[in-house]
C-alpha cells in the first residue's frame, strides 16, 4: 500500500498529466485547513481535497442505487433496522490509486493555514479496476455538448445576453467535465442570431442558426424568474438532429433551493442522471457483429473510426477490409444494441440496419 504522503508526492509531480474536458477530471476543488504548523495544514487540506474530488468523480460516473451497500454509499440512508446510517468515508489508499495528476491554483498559506484550488485528474484504468472490484457499474462516455441559453424573466423584459444573475450562475462555473457537458455563449456574437424571445418562442430559424454557429445540435432554453422571494426555472430541451422539424422536450418548471448556481448544478445533475440511466451497462457479456462504415473521404473515415473505437461500450473494433468509400469492421460491444446506437449518436455516428448492407455506420446528418 502507498502511504498518503507518497501518493500526494506522486500527484504533485504529475501536474502535466492533468486532462481537460473529460469526465475523469474534477476541477476547482477548494481546500482550506488549519493546523499547528504549515506542513500539517497543507497535508490535511490536500488529503481532504483529493477525497472530495474522488467523491465527486464517483458520484458523477455512477448511480446512487448502484453504490448502495458498497464502500461508496456516500448518502446518509436507513438500514434494514430503520436506523439512520451516515454515508461511507473513502479509503485513502483507493483515492491514491485512482489519482493520476494534480494541479494547484490560487495557493495561499500562513504558518498555520493552507488554502488553494485543485484540478485533479484520475486514471480511467485505475477507476475501472476499483469499480470492478466493488461490482459497481458506471458510465464514462459523455453526451454531446449542450448550448445553454439562460433567460431571466425580469420585471419588465426577458434578458439573455445582458448581464444577469441567471447567466452569471452558468458562466461562473464550468460543466465541461460533466457526463452531459454544457456551456453558455461567452461572447456577444450570438446575439445577432437569436434573442431571448426567439428562444422562448422556439423560433426554428434562430435556433438552427445558433446551433450551427456554436457547433451543437442540442440547445437548452432555460427561463428563470424570482417572484416574492421564490425562484423557479424551466424551459425546453431542443434537439436539432432532424432537418425537417425540431424535437422539443419540456423541462420543469421547478423550484430553486439555494442560489441560482445551485439551480444550474441541479439541472446538470438531473441530465447526468438521465444519461447514466440510459447508458449504464449492468451485464458485462460481450456481443459481436459486423458493420459497414460508409464515408466520403479519409477525414470522414477517421472520424467514424474514432467514434467506434472510442465508444465506452465497444470492447474491440477490428478492421477487416477497406475501400475508397467503405470499410468492413467486426465490433465487440457490451450492453444492449440500443445503448450502442445511442452512444454512437452522441459521438456523431449513426448506426442503422439496411436491407442490403446489414448494419451500417455513417455520419449522422
């Protein structure tokens, strides 16, 4: 077993390995600890920060019901005797095993106190080993990014591009590493394409223009308001995949407990939970089938090949034959075929069955 100090040293040395924009990175973990001397304060803060980051990662990749009865059952719960049980604490040796890199920012220290923000990356293979040892199914594949249009229903008008608390709640934190990545336009260029009223009225031309400009096919139009001290938000989830019509799902409205930042976090958490329920694989049995990959050039082939080989459900994808506009591959995958279809769609590849060709992978239009 590695001691905590050894793990801490290895983590600090591995700063260069920290990855961005993937679900195995946990950013902006604030740490603050006091002790009799500076070294003890720093050690305590680092230890707590790494444990907090590991907890965030585990909760991000797994469902609460799948952690029940394991060493990762963090939430307080009732046992079979009707007694309230405090959530489990993480074993520091497990935390140390999973961490692959650590970056320190905004560091402040005194003779008895240490403060900083941490960005911590985790080794996917180590995480897989830990989850496997405890029998916990998990999801590591991210959905496609969602463009969020946060609209505040003010006293006199709707505000989208103007500076307002609802917009600030989204721009002040990052959801790039979420299983369901989301972002808010950080510039004003999109203001010429879509207004608050365009978004709320589901103006198809404006929504498609915004989607094309920001390179997304999914937009969340979220309207927030505060009346009489009560905060609520709701809106629409718009899918732009279909060239003929918008696919629209209504969201909320729901009450906000806490500040607007908490509301943004809750929305992302709810979308993550839905994505995990859709994507999690509890049966590890592998299935095999052959697919034809259709493409119009080398660049498109590489993109489709990456979508297949990079899918979390795909155990192996072997190239059997290749021509100028198509390739034959043998694919081994876990889970239900519908789950593979869904994950590949999130990676920009359509998996469909054709009468003459069988299963075909092509670029999703």
